């Protein structure tokens, strides 16, 4: 049985800028990366906290999260890459944070 809190959860999407935590080589020799990130949350603030925790577990520090919005499946079906749509569905089904491709710089 779902609670009211769970029923308010929506899929959010944002563009995160991350860098390795001290002495971590998770991005090879690169200093930072940008990645689209998706996840279910009750609010933008909740989404941001979940994303930060997820990156920290992977040895990354998020220093910016931009363009956060609720992912609209209907609006995005025709214009969004199919893999991004699949990632949004995965985030909804698993209730986990899902990353798109990391672009290092």
C-alpha cells in the first residue's frame, strides 16, 4: 500500500556538474564532468539531496545542479532521446537515481 508521501513522488531531471573527491580517480585524469541525472522525489530539494548522496557514494562531489525540472513523459516522447526516456522510466520503476552519459572536461 502506498503512502501519500510516495504518491507525490515525480521523476525529476537535472544537469549535474561533478568532480572527483580528493584523491579519487573515478573520472580518470579529468577534472570534472557534466551528466543528466534523473530520479523520483517529492520536491526539487529532495531530488537535489538524493543526487548529492548518490554521487558521494561513487566518489564524486556535485558542485552544481542546473535546469532541474519535473520530467514530462508525454512532452518528451517525440523529442527526447529514447535512452533518456528509458532512463526516466527506470528511475520511476526502481525509485533510484539514474545517470545518463558522463561528459568529462
